[in-house]
C-alpha cells in the first residue's frame, strides 16, 4: 500500500509499505479521508518520530477471526483511543491522561495511507447518508465537546472563544448546540471569521479592534462566564485571563509551547479556575458522533480543502498558514 512517511522536518515522502495484517480482534480499513490536526502540524514541523493521522473514516476490507458484528464493506469512523485501559486515569475514563499515552503514541500507526487497522471496540458505524468527510471531523468535534464538558458550562452561560481554527470553530458550535446563552469569538483570519459569523453571536476581528474591550462591552463589563483559549498563542493565553469574569473558568484547549507569564495574583484575587483540556474522555466520542450525525453541529462548512495523498505536503503547508477550516487528505 502507499503511505506518507515523515522524513525530517516538514517533508513527507510517499512510499510503498506492506499492507497491515489484522490481529484477532482487529479490522483493516480502507481510508477514505483523514484530517490534518493541529497536533499533526507540530509533528510535521519538528520531524518528530510519531506517525500522524488520527481523524479518519473509511470502509472495512478485512476482519480478524475474533471480530463480531462487523464485516467487509461496513462504513466506519474510528475512535483513536490509545489509552492502556489499566492505569488510574484510564480506569476513571480520562483517556487523554493515560500514564502510557505518550509511549503508545510512538507505536501508533497513522492514517495518511491506503489502509490502516483498528480494534473492533473503537469502531462506529456510519448511518446511510452520512458523508465520510463529515465522519472525519468527529474526532476534533470530540475534543471540542470534551473542552465544553470540562468547563462545567450550563445552559445560558456566556462563552468566549479565542482563536477560530478548527478546534475553536467546533468549540463555539458545540457550546451553542449545548445551550450557551451567548457565544462570542475573536480571530484575525478573515476566512475563519467568515466561517464562524453565522454560527456565533458575534465574531470580533482581533486585527481591527481590541477583542478584550469588545468582549467586556458585550458582557456589560463583567467578562464571559467561560473562556476557551483555542489559538495556542502567548497573546491569547494572556487575554483569556482578562476576558473571563470574576469566578469564571478558563479552559486551555490550544497548545502553546512558548512560556506564558501568568499573574497568579489575578487568578487568586478574581477566584478564577484554569483547566487544561487534552484529547477526550470515555463516552465523549459517541456523544460527538451523535451531534455530527444529527446535524446539531454542522461540520460541512469547515471542510475547506480536500487533497490526494500525493499532495500531502501541500495539504500540511495550507493548514500551517492558519486560514480556513479543516484540510482533508484523501488516500
């Protein structure tokens, strides 16, 4: 089969590799679409020894001898759960905090290829009429749902989302679908502003005005009940503490690898709660799947480009520019 293999920093090579052979409880899937995730971009830029590609959908082409309830031809999306299932965090359902997570990541087989194998308990059947492209966006929707659940958001809450990349777009949509009273967002990319304009109550063009002043104005000077930091930048990380009300919650969903100066006196004196949101917990994927399947979260406008496997370097370069929504690769 053909597979995109990372060779150094910012370069994939398309190579012929052996087809995967399923273990007894696994199936082999022909990959239809695989999304480019923000974490994939970090791997791409650094040439890290990890196989990217975990947002994918496809068709079962082979089943292991112990697989039950699945057969060749079934349309599926795969829950990319690599938790060990045995540590304290996995037992609590907090899969993203698994003690073996990063060890398992080193042996993970990504889906930027013709075929990939997956364990049967991680499969979710696509209903008739659900496009493969939409199914490929279930995993990032799951991460957004996890962030919203972690925030403790209740119906009527006022929410601010800083950064409208794919995770920010989906966080805003999930918050709205789950009953947020108002969702405000801030972004600098014109294309991403347009993607969110009909989905939230107001999008602030952070390149044209001060987003903090506008969010304060929209919330009668108090700040948002919950702020989701989804850009992963120093500026938005610091802005999140200024955009939230006293006693409010900041959820960090973007990855910022640069040092961020945090005034802990502000956190203490304003009674703030800061939470980090990584991956998802048990049950989140099924719930996110239902939101996408039922159309409560409309992912269709977020598919900005679809490129063949041969153009995967271009796909990653487009995603790196931080414009538009989700980039899909079609092996």
